[in-house]
C-alpha cells in the first residue's frame, strides 16, 4: 500500500535512512536517528519543501491514523465528538503487535512547549522522547516530560463532568453551558470570568478572541504559581514594553547568572543545557560560569564560581557589577570586601568578552535585577550575539498574581456569576491571605477544568475532567515561538474534555471537536485549500512542528535612565532571617506532586526524595541550635509552618530555602501530606523571597528519605575534576593514567574484537549537570518500580541509574561534582562468578546480563558489586497493578517480581530491536541509543559500539579525559568516564 | 544408687584427676547414665515448654518472611546480607565442637572426650540444623533456592555455577550434616541397645529396639564397628576443617574490603572451635549439675575445654591482628579505611570492641587455674564468648558492607523484629531439640565410658574410644 | 543362626571368657561369638575373624566421589553449557577442589554406614536371643559367650561351659 508510507507516523526502523529525493519518503520518519543526523547543530532548519507531503496521500489512509488515535472513541459517550472512525479495511502491514510507532506531539509547561515524540506500542504510548527536529529541546527531554506518561495512566485522574455532585453527559454539559452563555450575552459577559493557565496556543488564543467578541466584557485572567512576572516587568522597565529574552550560549564565553537557574526548570533549559555543555570541554572554546545564588541549584553546581549570597543581596551585587561595567552611573562598593572584589573580577571578565558574554537574571529576582541584566548585556554588546529579544510568546504577556487579586476582588463584589478555571489548582497555590477557596464557593457557577480532583475542585460547583495532552488535539508554542501541533496518541482513557472543547462550548461549538477547530484554524492561517493544505498539515503532524513560526528577533531600545532609576530601589530590609522559595526539581510548583516518579526523584543537590526540607547553611543551623532533621517553626508575617530543617552545603547564611509544591491537603496518596506547604508563607508582593523570617527550634526529629547520605568522596579517585589551567599544563593527565589502561591479571581477557558489536558507554562529567532527565527516562524505559519514602529511607531505592553527588572543599562553600552511575558492565564482572545459579552472566558482546527468571535472590552479586548498582526486589513493590497502569509498562522489558535482583542492562531491549530491524534490512546495527542517552540534554551520556572505531563512544574512550571508575580493582568496566574540567578565573582564586 | 560424689574421694593432688571418679561398676555407670531417660525429673517439662514457645517465634518469623519477602528484614542496599548470614555462620561455627571433639580427640586418643563427645555431637547436629535454615530462607523464595542450587537436569539445560562459593557451601554443609549425623548415630547404636535392654516398659523396649537396629554387642559386629567408627572419625576431622574454611570462602573469595582476606579459613575454623567449645560448656555445666554427672564429666573435662578455648582464642586473636597488618601492609586505601576508620570509629564501633573484649580478652583469664575451674566463671565466659563470636560475624558482614568503595552508596543496617524473632527462634529451636535429646537419648557414650571404666579397673593402657 | 541350637554362657571377666572360647575352639566346637557392652581387646584373634572390608569400601567410595566431582563440574560448566562468567578461567581447576573434597567425604561416609548395615544384616530388631531375658545384660554389664551346637550336644556343652567358668548358662529357645 504505497499510501501507508505517507502516514504521519514515525516508523522506527532502527537504522538510518538518509532522506532520499523521493517525495514518498520525505514525510515519514524512518527513525529518530535520521532526524538526529539532520537536526544536530542545525536545529529548526528545514530543507525547502520538507514540510510538504506528496499529493498521493489518500484521505482514507489519513483517517486511518485518526482511527488509531480515536480507537476507543465509541466508548466515550460523554465526551466531545471524536472524528468519524474508519476501521481498517485491511490491516496496514506496519501494524504488527509489538511494532513501535512514533508520533510527534508537544507538551507545554506554563505555556512553553517541548517538542516530543511518543513511542506507541500496540496503540498505547509507552515512552516519551524529545523531538530531534524541535529547536528548543533538539531531541532531549526533561524529567517532567518523561514523567508525563505516568500522569496519563494515573488511575486517580479526574473522570467525567460533574455539576454540584451530579454527573453530566457531554451533551447535557453543552446544553447547560449554552444556557449559561446565553444568560451572559445580556451584559456582554460582565459577570463571566476565565482564570486560565499561561498559554501560547494559537488555537486557544483564537478561541479566546472569539469569546471576547461574543462577551466583550468578560474577564480573562491568566495565572500560575511560578511564572516569570518579574522578567516581564523588568523588560517593561528596560524597554518600555514586554519582550522575551533568549540566550544563545554557543558563542558565549563568560556567563553571569544572577540567581538564574537557567539549566533546569527554565522554559528553554534543555536547549541552554545543550549549548552550555557543548563548551565545557577544555580549550579556547570553553565557557566560564559565575552564579550568584542562595541555595545551591543545578546551575550553581555547574558553575565555575558560585557566589553565595542571600536572594536580597543579588540586586546589590548586580548593581556593583553593572557599575563596574559602566552600565550604571555611580559605582558603589559592596560592604563585603570579598564580594566587592568578586564583582570587580566578574565585571572585568565580562568586559574582556564583549559580545561573547551573557548576564541573565533569575525569574525569582525582582524586576530591577532583570532590568540591570538587560542594561549590562546592552553595555557588553551581547544583544544580537548571545542575547536575542523577541515579542512575548505567551498569550497574556504578564500572567501575574495581580490577576488573582483582581479576580478575588471581583468575586467579593459579586461581579462573577460564572467562572471557568483552567489554571492549575489556584486554591492550593494562591498567595497566602487570599482565601480563594471560600471565594470560589461563593461563585454560582465555578467550572473547574483539571486533570485531577484537588483542593480547588472541592470548592467549585462544577468539575470538568481534563484530557491529558497525550489524549488531545491542540497546538502549543515553544519559548522561541515555534508552533508544535499536539496530536493525540491514545483516545481519552476517562471521560474528559480538553481545554479547546471547553472554550468552544461557550461559543456553542462544543460539538465540533478540537480536531476540527484546530484544523480549520490552521487551514485558515495557511490560506491553502484541499489537497495542498492536507499535504502541508500532514507534514506538520509528521514533524510535530510548524516551520517558520519562531518569533523573529526584534531590537528594543534600552531606556538606561529607567533602569538606573529602578536599580536605585533599595533592597528589602528587615529583622530576622530571609525566606527564599523555589520551585521543586521534582514536583515543580506542586502540579507533579501526584506523580510518584517525580516524588521519588532525588533532589539533584541534596538527594532528598518525597520531601521538601527547610534548607539552611551549617553556620546558620548552628547559630539557631538546629540539628539536621529537627522540626522547626518558620514564622513570616504572622503565618507559620512546621518544617524539618536540613543543612545544605553551600547555602547562603541567614537564609532558609523552602521548595514549593509539597504538603498538599488533597490529591492522591502520593501527594497528600508529603512535605510542608510553602505556599502558607507566600504572599503576592514577596512571591519568592522575604526578609523577617523567624525560626524557632521545635520538638521532634524527621527522617528524610535520602538516596545518598554521605557527602564526601573520602579522598578517593571517583568523580575526578581538574582546573582548566592545570589541565592545560598537563597536570591531571598522569593522575588519569593511573585510572585507566590494562590491569595485570591471571585471567586472560576474553577477546571481543572479533564480535560485530562491543557495547560501551561514556559519561562526560564535564557536561553532566545532574538534571535527572536520564534517571526518569531509565525508570520509564525499564519499568522500574517506585518504592515510597519509607523504603527509600531504608536504602531500597530501585533506580538503575543514579547520579552520585559529592562535595569537596569547605562545607560552607563547597565545590560540587555529580557522577551518573549505572551498571558499568565490567568485562571481569565481580557479580558474576559469585552467583551460584548463573543468573548473571556475560553475553558474547560483553553485556553483563541479568537472567531474572533464573535469579533465586542470594544478593551475593550485589554485595560483590563495588559500584553497588544492583537493585533487589525486597518486597513485591507493585502489588495489584490497576488495569490502566499495566498499559504503562514497556512491553519489551520484563516486569520483575519479588526476590529478584535487577540492574541496568544498557537497554538491551533497544539493542535487540535495532538488531532485528538491521537483520531485516540486511545490514549491521548502525545506530542505537540507550534511554538515558536519548533524554540527556547535555549529551553527556554516549552509548555505542566500541568495535566501530568511527563511533563517537569509541572516540570518547580514547579521550585524554577518559578514566575508569575504581580502575585498580581490575573490573575493566565498559562504562567509562570523562573527567570534569572546571574553568575558574585565576583572578578569583 | 549413684556413685559417691567427687568430694568424697581422697586423691593425691599431684596425680591428675581421674576421668571417672569413684569406682562404679558397669551396672552403676549404666543406671547413672540412663536415669535421666528412665526416670526423668520435673524441671525438664518447664524448660521444654519455654523452648517450644520460643520456637513459635521462629515459625512466625519464617512465615512472615516467606509471605512478604526479605523486605521484612533489615537488609538493604548496600547491606545485602544481614542477620540471615550472620546467624548461619554463627550456628555453623557452633556446630564445629562436636565433630571436632569426637573425631580429632578420638584420633589423638584423648580419653577425656568419652564423657562429652555424644553430648557435643548432638549439639553439632542441632546447630547445623539451625544453620541450614538460613541459606534457605534468606533468599525469600526458598522454593527456588532449595533445588536450583543443586545440579539437576532441567529443561533450561542450565547448571549451577561451580565457581561460586555458595555452591561449595551447599555441598559442604549438606555433607557435614550427613556425616555428623551418621557419626553420631553409629556411636549411638550400642547405647540404644543398652537402653532397650535396661528399659522396663514394653513401649520403650520397642521404641529403642527399633533404633538399636538389632545391636546385641556381638564381637563380630564390634569387629567392623570399631574400624568403621575410626575411619568416620578420620574423615570427619578434615571435614570439620573444610566446612568452615569453605564458609569463609563466601567472604574471602569476594573483593570487598574486610572480606577479601587470605587469613580467613584458619581464622574461621579457630573461631568456630572457640564458639563450639563455648557452647558445649554453656550446655554441659547445667546439665551435669541437673543429671548429677559430676563424677563422669569431671572438672578436668571442663578445664580441658577451657584450655582449648584459650588456644583457639589466641589463634582468632592472631587472625584479627593479621587482618589489620595486611590492611596496613597491603596499602589498599579502601581496606585501610575499613579497618582503621570504619571499624574503629564508625557507627558500629561498639560491636567491634565488644568482639575484641569477648573473643580476645575474656579467654585470656583461662591462663589461671582458678578461672578454669570456677564453674560460674566458665559458664559466664562461655556465654560471653558466643556473644563475641556473633559480634565477629556482624563486624565481618554488616560493617564491611555498609561502607564499601563508593561513599555514595554507604548506608546503615537496622534489624527488624522479624530478624530478632528468627534469631531467638533458632536459639529456642536448638534448645528444644537439645532437651528432647537429653530426655530420650543417652547423652553420654555409655559403652565408651564402660570401656574406659573397664580399662581403668584393669589398669591396662587402653587406647580410649573404640580403637 | 545355623541349624541346631545356640547356648549362651555368661562369664564374670574377659580372661575366663577368652579362656573358655579358646578351649571350645580347640575342641572344634560350633560357631562361637562374644556379646559385650563394649568392644573386647583381642576378641578378633580369639574368634579368628578375618580383616574387615570396611576400609576398602570407604576408600573406593571416596575415590568415586572425587572423580565424579571433577567430571560433574567440568562437564556441566565447560561442556554442557559453557558461559563466560565474569571472564574467569575456561577450565577453573582451583575452584573444583572444595566440591571434589566434599563429595569424596560424603560418598565415603555414606558407604561406610551402608557397608555396616549390609555386613550386620541390619536392621534386624528381632532376634531369638532376645527371648532369653538374662541375655539383656549383654549390652549392659555382662560378657556372654555363644556357641552353636547340634541339638544332641546341648547337655554336654552346657556342662562344658559351666566347667569353663560360666556363672550362668542359657539355651536359646527355638522359634517357629
């Protein structure tokens, strides 16, 4: 069936197929790596006409795909209409059980999309990958993207439509909404309000435009707990209008981060991490990162110089640097001489790298600091090279807490009869003092559209279950503006509605369906008709990207005077300590608190799981007489919470950092009562930090579930790092010589050179930022169970891939080095010869294989593993798995039972799939990626065939920085490391 | 009638104490030794009841473990082996005295063994039974472990890995148990016959008749019997040494600091003998009092055992010493860290020092005759030594595991109630078996005592034992 | 017990027992045997017993054990299902030793027991001897001599036994 070849399905044949000129093959992805090949370095560039699809595509075959995505629509009696399903007349030959299909889609967080590719097996998505064609993530994906799959299959998702406890059918709902809408027509929707999540979706924007034409006086308010309000405000100060600031780190040599954690959690952090990591190898190209921050962040841990200061002090530091750069009139010396010197040195370093430096301010810093950053970049001539400005991408330029206040006022005044909430859980996350819960109860028709029942749904008279993005049609924009089409990969698992359908309902077009809305909108926008559009449309779906939609750069004029004026605003003064709030690396602002993978994901710095301790520095803890794990009462402006404290090395003194998103009072067992609710202390004006915190030591000790208790390397050669200078002078080289090369042994080594494949891995500590993407990717790919806080505390965490983190130097201000550790696949594996039943043995290609169904569980292998990468199923971790969650399991990987040992397999299932496809194609495996490698935004993990001398991994294992972990044991590991190189500024030594 | 008590006998202080006090006739010996069986005393029921109750804990612990999994124990990453293996090694060690006393002392013609060997052999068998439990349950899925460890043809066509010390264990422990049992039973046959013929009730005659297999003391049988017993002894002697050497391989063969140590085999064997003799004393001192065996199990027996403990304790101490020397001399940073930092200052340091105190210092008191002859001190010391030996296994297993190569994976081990109930349960089960033994089986080798008695009466230079 | 009757004579001490036995043997009496609670030094020579086969049995069995251990380990791990286990030697002779030893001892030990059972024709809980109540003392404290005689000679031989110092003489009853 020639037509099948043009399905907008990404068929992973496991071997690259260069794009031939034949149009028939353009639109289908032969495989991910093909795109790798095309996209690397040239993100977002498209061969002319690449987006087109040849005309011979038949409508029927297209509907077949829709059929695939809407297969269960028949059941969805209470759902928005699905497209008509056309059953297969003849099964397409591609559709074999176990055959993987790949669909391009996108996932937005606070409005900014990541381009994804979902791998579906037997009609169900089983793995999330980054879309290699997508400019903002270039094939990488974050822990949050990966974990979205667990949310999809969460049996505790909201289901159905409810009004005052009564279930409504979709039609019934439409009828009710129609009534409401018509009632609001009278006064132009004066008493109609929408509280939406920050969003950049062109479709939703269009729907809102039409809504506001029908209800001119309706309120549209966008809000989310952790948004870039300050950045927008800062831009407004500096340029008089909102603009988005984009960093281009490839040309950047010196980076100054003012409390900006741009390597994690930021809308573009995947791309930034990749560009940053690319220049962490020794040489002229190597960049240097200064970070000024309080609590240690992923970015801070990656810094060459981490300038420890309270959040409120960052502004002062920024002013000083700006002054030295001449970006701010009137230099002012900082009282702390060391910091003053740092400011001079940093300024000098920046100045030496005009046009090749970057100053970026953190979203948690006040607008003035952002304005200063803009001024400095302008003064350094970075604009256009390392800094690019565009128009804001978000629909609402400033989603802000002020919106909430306004809404609250309106509700108070009884000006809101109908409120549609699509924003996430405002009752829980709203600023303290603003008792939104009580207010929502006052609204006659509060319609809450959410993926889960939570604190807010209990207060709203209407509950509308939201479809998961992987179940919905839609579109989204990345931070650079590029549009991705969001296509469903599976029909909604539960009765649910997607946002577009909800808005459409108020336009009385609810029964049209999101797909039709979307397609009509884009057809209108493309100005094409019939076949021509159809072809273009399918090209977009295939690549998950609408070309040419990135925002063009614009050059706003800097208003230096305004910046100077803003910069003069005094730093907040006050008695007592300082409280700093931060989004969690696991649960973000709390919306992922129901996601067990993310709850059990160790914090990149402190390795704490299932918790948000109140972090403070050792000195401060001592001064307050607080011991690690001791519960303390944090009081700010009369509000207080009980939180266990934990000492974080390198934390600023007189400051306490608390992560948002924990201590939920509602939601699933996964989120309820885990950690403490930091929102209790969060007020609108001091959204991120506030002075005047009282800390009273309390009774009781709390045991944190930590995956790595020991901080020091004990002087052992484990995670090695060197300064660029000493490295340049060849120091470290001989130190590494002792950590690699052959080890004398009585056992003649097995010769693998005759094999076709000799699998190996290389991990670059210089690139790794410890962002955890690989950890979740591994968990998802390999069906790794979650064990819960209690078991983690007992030391039974199951992660096959962990990121060890060591601190070196003074505890007050240490250096950090992270080291991903998975099974090293030793050629002389100590685990193997001690197994009495031959349950772990070597494959001819040198994999250290674990034979689950042979394992009797003596655990001897684990005792004898020097890397302690083996994980034992001490209990039946899963128990009865709900039917829907069984769909989550990767069918290619055994689900291990109780009493069985398990560990990293180098994703042997991927190797075997590649092998099969290669055999079918009659050639050798030319490309296979491990799950961790595929997710890694820093390209720190490289896996491949060591017998192929041309392969990247083979080259990296010859690298001067290569060394083996615990080399002197003679285990001859297949996984090798590249030593981390730091690039400190000699003037700051 | 019982023979006169030791105190009643006047003897020359220079001459060594005779092994049997007074000059009982064979009949007297016979009656004295069979009395506990033919008319038991009250206390037995009470003790047996306690032991049975404790055994309930064992059943509970094992049930929970098999139902829920090893997660009910304290084991974790990195401490993959906890109480399970500690107790295994501990019990196996205790199980060494019996065969050693019987076999080695027999070969060396140490006559004093005759009064205690039966006792010690029984203890061996019961101890090995306890030990045997642990390798089975510590996988949490014994229904696999039980047979997958044995080389039997299967559809997968896969075989055990004979490079693994655990497989050696399987063979060593099962062999040791079998041989000890045979050795014990063969030694028991003549006494069972004596029991059969001394018994008055028909039931007892029948019962013991069955186990005596028809022994009637025929010279033609004694003829084969003696040589068979001697050869079994000759086989058991190296067997005893091999078993704990192989158990020590479980550790020595691995590459973990604190395990990877060449001194282990001799030092394990010595430790085993030390704990074995300690356990014999712990059991013998009350028993001889309760059963009035004072004139058969004399102070000289106890004193000799004390001497053996002193010697083995010195060997063990040497082991400790050499371990530390090698840690320093070998120059491995990881090993040095374990021996000079983790053990001495780590969270489990108290257990390490307890081990030193009980295994090295306590036996040193046996340089003094007063210590060797004071029943109270012997009893206390024997218990302390066994606590010390348990601590030694804890130090070797848990302390070595909880802090190995990568500090990132360091962790702590805390036992759970299941760990404790299984441990206490095995002790109870052991006691129960032992009480049953005392109640229903001659706890002293009667025929041997008679032979010895005979020799002493006729002053012939007998060879001791049956040889 | 062969045809004829069995006479039992109880003797006060080993010397008289052996004396009587030597005399009877000299007179070419029937099959003699001693019964005693403990082994009697020199009984073999008095009764003229042949060397015991037990050592040979044990030796043979032990050897078999060792050889089968070698064959088993070599065949199973290196022939039937050879696997690369942690790059350890293909034919790891040193690791064979423990099982070679254990299997040798096991087979030797078991065969000794089986050998005894065979030689003794055990288990044999019942014997006509147990019909003689007094004979019970044989396992307790008395030394007995047994001799097989034709039915006709019972009287004569029992007198003979008494004359040779028997303190008690018993005739083993015939059992149907």
